[in-house]
């Protein structure tokens, strides 16, 4: 079992799988995200693979400020992704809501809804900056895989006092 776990950690370190989610952006960051996956920027050297389901992804890439309609969907997608997982906020909107700050349709920045590991600044950020953010998230994933969080203590039945 330990060998299998070590192999899975090594595979995750080598090939991060991404799930892309638009939470209400103007699509500028989405275009740059897709451009980062093209052969010109050679994302495959990192082993990056875009997945169609969050259940198969290691890294969630989110673009745009969080709208009212997208808030619940973001939480659901985050819960569906298996652990260890990382979140990359692409662009200025997920970090600060940027120019949409006064909009009544927004629920605020992404950090209010799910924990964000890496912020990629820019409006929109360059594809090479997005790849640097994904590489940082992959390093965070590798660290989490090497040092998993401590499990909750197990209470043995004989250690529990039963009152009658």
C-alpha cells in the first residue's frame, strides 16, 4: 500500500491535471488560459492536462469575480475535487473583483468562498505567468502529498467510560 501511495505522489508531482472554471469573468483570462495550453507555451512539459471533470483534477483554475449564481457552483466543484488539491486564481478579478467591485451581482473575491493557494496577477495575465502559477500549485501539491495532514486521533472502545 505504501508503494502505491508513493507512486501516486510521484505521478501527481510530474503531471498536474487542471480543471478550469469561469466564475463570471469577461473571458479575457479564459482566452489567455487556453493560450497557455497550446504548443507555443508547451504546457505539456509540466505534464499539464486539462480535465473535463473536477473529480479528476488536482488543480482548480478559476477566472473572474464570484457572481451570485457561481458562488454555490464554486463550492460544489471544490468539494468534488479529490485531495490533495490546489486552487489557482487567474487574473485580478478573483483576487479583488477589480473593476467590478461595485457590482450588485457579485459575492466578492474568490478567497471568501474557497481557500486559494496561488494568485496570478494581471488583467489578463500572460500565458507564461499562468504556467508559473500552475507550476507553483504543483509544487504545493507535491509538498502536501509528502506531508499529509495528521489524522484525527482514534478513540478505542475500552478507553471510553460508559455510565450506567
